C-alpha cells in the first residue's frame, strides 16, 4: 500500500473507530473464525467483473426467522462479509453487522498489496484506489453512505434469502456453500414454509430466458425498485417475491412492459417506454443499463463499466417478447 494512502486510511479509521468502535482490521471482525459460513447467490450483482466471495456468521444458538419467506429477520449479532477481488488479488471486503438495538452498521476494509491484512477504510470511501486489474486501473471503495443507499431499504441483507439460496439454482454454487436445505438442517433457519423445502423456490417465467432476465433484474435492480415502501420514486417493481411467484412475475412485467418511462433517452421522443416489447433498441431500460453517464446509468452506484453479458441477456429477452406475454410455466 502506498505511504500516502496508508496514512489516509489510518487517520480516517481512527476517527471512525472513535465514533462507532469498528475494528481497525478485518481479522478483528471475526472473519474466518469458526462458525463463519460461505454462500453464493444464484443471481449475482454486477460489480465491474470483480470476483466476489461471501460469508455469514450467526451468534451462538441463534437462527434466522424465515416465517415471512420474502422478509427474513436476522438475529442481533449477525455478521456478513463480501470480498471483492481483481486479477486474483483481494481489493476490499465489505462488512455489515446487526447490533443489539436492531440497527445495522456498515464498514469497508481495504487490503494491502501483500494480501495479508485489510484495514478499515475512511467513512467517506476512496474515490479512485489504484488497482491495476480493475477497469481503467482504478477502483472506487464505497463510503458508508453508499452502503446505506443499497442496504437502507426494507431489506438490509441482499443476496441471502430464499430465492437466492434456492437449491434450484441458475448458476453454480461453490463447494460447501449454504443453501435453504443446509440452513434448515443445521437449525439456522426457522419458520420457513415446508413447501419451500419440498419444492425449492424459483422465479415464475414463460421461458428459461425470461427467468434468467428477471433474475438478473431482481439482483441488480430489485433492492431499489420494489413495492416495499422504501423504493426509488419510479413505478418499477423488479424485486421477485416467492410467497406468490406467479403474482410477483405478473407485477414485475406490468411495471415494465410498454410502461411509460420518466427518463427519455435521446431520440426516443415523448413515447419512451421502459420496455418496448420486441425492441431493445427502443427500451429505456436497456439505454440506462448501457450508459455510464452519472446522470443516467443504472444501477447508479458501484460500477464504472456496463455489464456486456447482462445487457445481452436482457436485450435478447426483450427481442423475443411478443405483444402480449404468455402465461408463466410453473
């Protein structure tokens, strides 16, 4: 780590620790301690091609309340970590913890060049950390306000829920990763409706392509665009609910297909649609996903380059959409 950056991290971290008593080093958060378990969401969030690993730890003798399958309640003392790497080297590890009063706190730890220690980052983040393997050779470490922008809604924990951990996966998990069945078997998940164990949840869709596209939008957009009451101020509902997957699918499609778009990309005119069925080139959703103009891009945080594979997936789905979408296949 460069001397100037090291001094910046040290001085800012002291101020953060004095206010919130966050550990100065990642190792002191309990990362890699006994009882820490790995998981991989089946629909990942795009982060400029970073390789990501995730872990969770629950306090002794505690369990997650899953009686509301779309709104898991995590016990006080729950800790989660998400590590970002480029070029095979860790860059940062994000940490969230549920406190005794039910609130959550957030922190980011930046790894040194040797990869043997990660230190608490400034509360305001680091705008351009030099990382050779990252896009343009720079990496933005989020500030605590950035964390709250995504985790401050109704769902504080993203990527760890019944749909994302379903054994009926769209993508492979890593060996030893948690899923719904292993959580229940270990006594770490209580109250989950038995039907979701016997028939693992998945997104209702007319085709596998539609399921993949809706899963992508759920993971990358649903935490802001939803109907929980804390959503972004636009009429989009992209978060999937498994309690009634078919009704959720219908709600998601209604909010997008031929729906007027508040944002009108250049050349779209006054009749811009969020999704113009059969026409990705006339769909505002695609235009915003492809843009990296800070005033236009979606998602608005955490990415400097568009996700080419994600764009191709969504565009292919839109291209195949008929004027009226067929009924879903369970």
